[in-house]
């Protein structure tokens, strides 16, 4: 068995249940420990080969110090693997997928794990149609719903706000509207973006450098102060330097505790201010057109922004 613990080498097994350890478990799946994430798709496929290996991984992540019943506090339990449940001696049953997007799902966990891996590690992401074909799913709706549930869960609660220097601007997502450029658009979706700047000095040349750090994206109903200022307050730490254009809706940021530095931008080649936030919005549009062929409805757009933000902010991390 892949589940083991110090001082106890064997576990009583039956067709329907496996005795779980009451001490700290050490989970080994596919030659890798639960604390050692897969480094590539081959490692991932070797590790999560069956429903059982996925359930064992969930158990190790949820109970790193051993199972404790949340209802009665007993430190013993039995794994009802056919039902994805853990049962304690007092008859309380706890689902391994409770509190996750996989709870009560009819799809096997191997498919869910692959969906999470593709969504979070592939640079261009994956469309529902591609995922349906790759996993052999019979219905497009199943693939879309699985990916969409994962997208909706990608925002970490209590995440740290952006700090230091931050560029903020809005952009419209959607096709061109004749005679209605910029903020005059009616049918496009308006997205506000905040980009953290990271500065450093190159060791060889000694030149000052700047790159894009973390980002925040949100769909907003309009470009008014009622929509823009709350986004900045929730996304950017008070006291940070905030660069915006000269749009009047940003004018109150200075009174909200920010070092607001508005700039007046030109057009075309002369639009040299705030290049990082403009690049993020441009890359976002390219991604939506490329991976998803621009077929993203406005009601689903925020979930796609969550996906883009999650993957971009973790672009230097290659774990699962």
C-alpha cells in the first residue's frame, strides 16, 4: 500500500475500506511524495494513474497530520474508497472532496486532476473543446463546466494586495464598434487592470531594470469612480504609488491614501506611458482570441480573467 507510517508497515485492507493511520502519514504515489509536486506532464501521468491514487493524494493534503474526525474529534477512520468517504468509529462520514469544486461530481478524479493540471500549467491554457478531445469526454458541456468551476476557484481568499509602484488602466474586450472608440463603447466588456512594477539593477551592465510583477483584473460595469476606486482599494495596498491616465474617475485616489501620479498619454507611438499595464491588456486580448477564439461571453469573462491572473502571477513557478 502507498500509505505508511512510522512503526507500522502493514494496513488491513478489504474490498471497500482501508484502515487509515492515526499518526502522521507519508504518502508516496508514483515514486513521489505528496509534498513533491510533479515537474512535468510525464511525472504527473505516472503519479495519478487511478481513482485510488487521486483519493490518496487528497487525503494526504487534507490530513497531513493524520485523520481527525471534524464532528467528534476521533483520530481514527476507514477509507470507503468507492464513495470517496472517510468514516470514523462513531459512524460519521467525511467526504474527501467536500469544500472543493469536485464535491458530488460524477466524473472520476483522474479527469478532474488532469483538468486542473492543464488549466494551471499550460502557458496558453486549454479550451473546453481541446479538453473534451484530450480526455475523451462525450459532451462539450461537461468539459466546459469542469474548467469553468476550476476557473471560478482560482482566486485565493485573503491574497496580499499589490504594493510599491502600480499601473492602473482599463481596456475593452470585444469587437470593434464603428463610431464609438475608447470609453464610448456600448457592447464591449470593460476590464480594469492593475500591474505591480518590480525594479532591480542588472549585475553585468549596472543598468536599472523594471519588469511586470503581479496583476489584478476585474470586469466592471463602467469607468466611473464608483467602479474604479473600489477596485484600486481592494487590489492595491494603501500608500503605494499608483500611476493612471488623466481620467477624472481616478482623481480621488490621492485622498484615499495613495501616492497618485496621473499622466496624460498620447496615441500610437507617443503612448509611451504605463507600458506594462497596456501590454497585459493586449496579451489578454490575444489569449482570448487565440485559445478561446474570442468566444467568451461577458457573463463568463471574470472566470477567464481569474485563470489568466492565476497563471500569470505564477509564471515562474512550475509546480502542480
